[in-house]
């Protein structure tokens, strides 16, 4: 969107929001949501990816009843929470992380083991 805020100030504002995990980011002038396209016009791709990851992490933290982070250390992937009715109903026993490629038993939170199916 178009804002009357100068690019330098908007850049600093978005950086501050991201570092404080203030999502969704709203324009400081008009209060409309700042889009990924807006962010992409102000930051290099690596920074845009970081801001996106921060927003996703905050979403997961705020929705722990639905999602949780991958069990693999330092993996940024996420999985359905093992307490969700959806997993219980689907009788889902294995989580295959699309980020790190590891497979986990959702019942015991461990990697492969003899009763792993």
C-alpha cells in the first residue's frame, strides 16, 4: 500500500515490529496491514524471509493448541499439536517434517523405534 511515511522510517518501524514479534504489522500512518509485498519493497530477500519466519513463529506460539514446533533441534518446521482432535481422529502416528526431513512418532515424541508404523 502507499503510505506517507518515508521509506527509511517505514524500514525502521517494520524492523522494530519484527524484532519485538509485533504481528500483524500495521502501517504506523494509516493502520492498514503491511503486506509481504510492502516488506519486499523495503528489504532484501533474506530479511523478508526472516520477518516471515518470525511472524510464523509467533503464530505457532499463539496457537499452541493447534501447532507445535518440530521436535528436531534447530529446525524451524512445525507440526500439528499432538493434543489436537484432528490427530486423534485421524489416528495419525507419524510426523514427517517438510523442513528437516525427520520422521517422528507423535505418541512418544521419538525417532524411529520398533513399533513405529
